[in-house]
């Protein structure tokens, strides 16, 4: 029976799926397997995009705002939509609305609204700028804190297996290894480099 989506259960199943290949990874506290899972989660949005709703509070003439902590990329906004129903000759017409860009300010990812919203625009459209964005997946200590859906558990393990094979190939391990793919439980035999390519094709084919 498959475990939960907690980090501990995912690590246990990843180690079991790698079979003898798991012996290569010897870091304390299963840090190697935890790294493989985190890399898999980071890449997971390519096949299972995670769209979230964010809100920032606008200040007149301020263009830069901190992005959500799980922000990957901007998608679209809701704030500008009502303005499309206002005619240019009406007194509430907001004029040119900001375009949204993303930028790094040191280690902080920001949303830049250019030109900066005006006091008149905020009066008409409100100070709550709601927007959709693509968010990063993550694996939590508790299953409830993992963003991967239960039905995609095998796909996550498949991607983590590929990450393990990539690391093994970089160690110049030439001896064929045996592992299972996390989805069909069929054997995959070959060098780590070959297995990495094969597993990634399976992962990307899940789109």
C-alpha cells in the first residue's frame, strides 16, 4: 500500500523504488533523497502547473511590490478587468493601466507595475490588486503541506528517480542498475544516464 505524501513516506518509497541504486546515496538523515524530491517538486510545475490567487495592496505612485513566497511567474490580473467596461469619455475612466513585470531586488522577487498606479485609478478600481500566478510545488513534513495531488504521487517519485539517476551518471557509474519506474512498477535496466533520459521522457509525457 502506498504511503502518504509526507516527506518521510515519500523518502521511504523513493529509496525502495531505487533498490540497489539507493546504496549509492549515503548522506546523513536521508538528505540525498530529500534533495531528489525537492528537485522533483521544483520541476513538477512543467507538467502540473499550480495556479494561485494573490493579492497586493496598492499605494499611489508606488511601482514595486513583494511577490508571494511561492511565486514562480505571473499569469494575469483581475484588477484591470472592470476598467475595460469604462468608456474614455466617462469621468471615472482610469487612463493607461499598469503592465506587470517581475524582477529581483537583491534576494527578493518583486512585481513591478508600470506605470505605477495612480490615486485616481486606486479610487476607481480599489487598492486590492488581485492576480493569478504560477506557484512552486513543495513537499512538506506533513502530507497536508505537500502541494502535489495524491493522484500524481507516482509521477513525483518518477521525477525524483530521474534526479537520482542524473546524479549517479555524474559519478561515472557504469555498472547497470535495476530500478522501478514508480508508475507501472516495470523494471528499467541500463546505465544511469540512459535511465535518466528514459525516466524524463516518461515524466514529460505526462503533460
